């Protein structure tokens, strides 16, 4: 296709859009601008048009698709040239030659230009003057021709005025009868007085054959043009009036039932021609679904109300697809579909033990849930008989748990095991980085492309109203101008409210009380307090070395054998080899990296087998480095604390417990104090409190008099790229300052945690179990804890307590006595 006129949007049609009409009004109403009359060149590029004639004094949108036509337009626009527009004699010819086009056309200027992604151009051309093609001069890269302007006969007479009035009158009648001509045309033409412009404007908006339109353009006499246009409009008006009369007579003669039958059959025939389905059949299908579903009363009323709307809305209307999509969501939700719980306690315990080692607290909580469900089911009838005013009539069947712990401790896989033990379906949604509240509660139907939130979408996908629903990374929710997803979760995770959860898209209550929600997080602090209050917190603190060995032997190694296609006799690990991997190649609270290292060894063995080496491989502590390379982690605590001013603290990160080194140094200065390491405000305040306490105890610590007036002190906590905050590093910073200023180094086997006050008291902190495990992993033998954290020692595994010397302190002086080496003790080599 070369060029065609397009069904323009409002901004493209100058006779509809008043803004563009005002821009062109001067040239359209006054005729041809002097600039164009004077600068019309003798040779013009010729753009052939398919089935379209462009008249002078009109602006028309066209689309250009042929490569040579696109190049012609690009050259003309870049050089501000006028182009010639002529119609092709045969619209079926893709690339017309000079012999295939008419010799009379219109010189035009490109008023606006827009390029589509597929390379086609959409432009508004303004007809200027008629032209006569005298000779084609070039055919490549596009047609060029020598032309001359054909002047218009614009004489003024009573006959022309009479014809003008008749033309305008017929056109107004045509607007009334036709649905294709915009009503605004009548008011726009009322402001135009030029008979020639009126003639061309009306001819541009009525349907005519190509030959008739070309004949109208080639006429020199204005009177002839207007008579010909009047004849064409008279015929069109007669046809439309006759059609209206026939329609009116047919409607008046038909009885009501016959009329309805005719319309239905006509509608079906039109739909068959358009390739559309029978929407009435679709409405009936939806009605049958609503009848079959045992929906709540409000949801059923809304569904039937939307069904009535769907039956009245035309298929082509955008509203039809909106209502249909809503009904599709409403009728595909599991309003009363649920799986039957497996209440066998022994089976559940077996499944949980098969999938996970240890985690006794969480396993016991799941078994308690099953036991309660089982007992309630057995005593259901008796409970109903004993029901009193104090008895809660609405049963809360769901449970909302929150697994908090470092990565790799089995939080997500534990949810899958729970679902398998209960016999429920499992669905997982990760909310890490989600910032839009609509992700939880859905979009309102007023938005284009609106959808329900992730909760409703997941329930529809798994077709169950009582699944185990795991919401991962709940501590990493964002918050911005689009809303607060954490606040949207308050209703979802509240047993008192979620029985009537309202998604913004559905806007009818859906019962979530049967769902077992399990959320996961690495840290508890980022979760807003109202959301934490709605969940039962279960902490996973990490594993000891022995536990990691057992997990590797019972779970990780067998799984890697299966995933890599190995037989058990082809590869084996000794216990010492696993301990070597844990100590020298991984340093984590969980077992994720441990499994990666085991998988790496398995792949190397698979490669050997693929190369023809089929001897069984046994991994020992001696040959681990042959598969994994040099060891990655070395105990460096003693090395880093060989000089005064460095103390080993214990902290909690997203990856679990970790060692935290606090370094202090002094230099000549004037009482300056600087703290670095990307520390939060709370940790900076702890550092200032520690310095104040050390200054108050300078004489007892043996710090020379006048030291603070002569030096600047700098405290730094390494791993500066990692944000750190919290008060638990208070005694560590105080010990580092005391070590620096008293010139006594800190013992390399001591780690500590605790908050300090200005009076030297040591306050309790959190995360004691994770910090003790980190100290054990790091090779420390002594851990200083606040006295008030003594109750937390019950959570620490026995094997860790046996290897650690736990020192409970109430004041910072006790910390100094334990952590600081005596002055006379020589520095270790």
C-alpha cells in the first residue's frame, strides 16, 4: 500500500479539533498564502494516493507506508518543500508508475508529522492549489514531475450565492441523516464564507467514488463544481431518507414478538460475520456458575447485578470486557473449595522430621495446631450442646506464624513441609521490595487493567480457600507515595478481620480465616509493630557445627546426589570432611552455602565420571582442597586483638550472628572524637556514652592525667559498607577505648555484647542465641553477657555452652576485669 486516508483521532482531524482549525484558519479562509503562491516550484515530488483525492484549502490526515513514499516525506519535511498529491487510477496497484496516476492533483504542505514504531508516517497535509502534471522527470528514488498551478475560478454572482446556500442546506440535512459525519461540521462551516472553500470542505467529508471525486477536482468552473456536489448530496440524502422511511415503516408493522425475534436474529448474524461469540450464551454460562457456586449472600447479589449489566451492554462496548472480566474473577474463586486436613499427628511428625533436622519448637507448634483441630472436630457436637454466651460462635480456624531467622535456616522449605504434613495446598508469595498497596489489596475497577491483589490471585490459582500461604521477605516491604503494603497486610493477617477481607477489585468480602498464613523475615526490627503484634513469632537462630553435619548427612548430601544423577556408592563424605567444609569454606548461620559447596564437589565428580573415571570417590578432610581450592576463612580474632584498642563484639545481621570488631586509635589533637563505619544514631550515642564513662574512670584504669586534653580519638567499626546500629555494642566500644588509653590489649578469645549506661551498668540485649553461635563459629572461648540475659542461656544448645565460658556481668568494671589483659602480660608473638 502506498498511502491512504486514515480514520483519524480527534487531534488529527482539523475539522473536529478547534485548536488545529484555528491554526489553519488563515490559510483556509483567505485562500492560498502569498508565500506558497510565489514559491511554488516548477518541479515537485509526487506522492501517489490509493483511493483518495485531496482538495485544496483542506487539511487531511494520511498514513504513508511505502519506503519510497516515506523517503519522499522525509526529504520534503527536512527541506520545507511542497509535495504533489495525485490519486492512483487503480487503488490495487502497490507502487504506481507515471502511467498509473491522474494528471491533475493538489500541491500540499505537510502541517504535522508523527512516526509510528513500525516505520510508517502519519501526517496532516494542507491542500494549497490544484496542479497539472505536464511531464514526469524522475521515477527514482520517488516520482518527480514538472507541474503548473491551475488557477481557481472564484467569480462572485447571485447564482454562486444561491448554490452556496443550497449546498450548505443539503449538507446540514446530510449531517442529520448520517452517523458518519460529525455534528461539529455544521457549526464550523457557519463561520466560512468562501464558496470554494465550502465546496472543497464538504466534498472532503462525503463518501464519493474515486472517479467522481477526481472529476470534481478537475472542474475549472466553481458553478460546475457546486452543481456537481449538490447533485451528489441530493442523491445521498434521498437514499438516507428512503432508508429511514423503510425502517420506520417496517418497525411500525412488526408486532413486539416479531420485532424482538428479528433483532435477535439480526444480532446473531452480525456477530457471526464479525467472528464474535454469542454473548447471550456467555451470560447464561455465568448465570449457571453463580447458581452452582454457594457464594456468600453479598457476593451473589453483586454477581447477579453484574450479570444484568452484562446482558444489556453491547459486545463492542469497552464496558462489556470490564464486566465480563469481573464476573470471571468472581465465579472462579474458591468460595467453598477446600482441602481436607490430615489430622494424623504421627504422620505429621514423621513428615516434619523427614524434611528438617531439629527445629523442635516449630514442629511442636504445628503438632499443637493439628491436635486442636482434631479435638475440636471430635467434640464438635458436644461443644454446640454446651454453647453459652461466653462461647465464641465464629470459629477461627486459621493460624498466623512468623519465622524469623538468618538465610539458609529452612524457613521457606519448612512451609512446604507443613503443607505436606497437613495435606493442604501450598502457595508462596515474595513481598521483598513491594511498594504498592494494590499488590496486596488489588486495584479499584475504575483503573484500566485493574486486577485483584496477590492474595486473591493466589487463591484462585490453587483453587482452595484453606492453603498454607507463605509470605516471604515480609521485613523487606517498601513504602512510598503508592501506599504502605505493610499496613495493607494488617487486615490480611488479623484473625479477627480476615474472615471478611475486601479486595479493592472484588469489593465483596472473602473469607481468609481458613488460610494458614506463614510469613518469613531475616530481621524482626524492620517489621512495623502493629504487624508484628498480629503474628506468632518463631525464631530460627541458626545451627551449630554438629547440627550442620547432621543436616548435611541426612538432607543436603542425599538431595545433591539426586539432583546431580549420582549413586550413593559413587561418592561419600566423611564427617571430618564436612566439618572442614563448614569451618574453612563457609561461615554462615544456615546451611545454604554448605549445600552449594557439597553440590560443587558432586559436579566435579560427575565431570570425572563423564571423562571415564568411574572409581568411587571418598571426600576426606585431606582432599577437600582438591575439589574446593584453598580454604577461605581463617580464625583472625587473636591476630586482630594483638594491639591495644581492638575489642571483639557480637552482633546480629540479616545473615545471623556475626563477630563485630571495634577499633580505636588516638592521635595528637584537642579532645576530638570521631566515630565511623556507617553507624546508626543509637550506636553513635553508645560510643559517646562509652567515652564519657572511660573518662570518668581514667584514674582507676591507669590512664595518664591530661591524656584526653592532648589527643583526638577515632573509633571505627570495620565492614563500613554494611549499616550497623543498636545499643548492644556499648560495652565493646568501652572496652576498646579502655584498652587503647590504658595500653592494655584485649584478650583474643573474648567476645562481648551489652548496652552501657553512663553509670557503668550493663543492660540486657537481644539475639543472645545467635550471638553465642557466632562466637562459637569464630573460635572464641569466652563470651561476656549481661546478667539479666541469664534466662536466654536456656536457648543455647548444650554443645555450645560446653565449649564457651559464659561470663555474666552487671557493671562495665567486671567487663574490663575479664576482657583486658594485665599490664605486665607480654604481647604474644
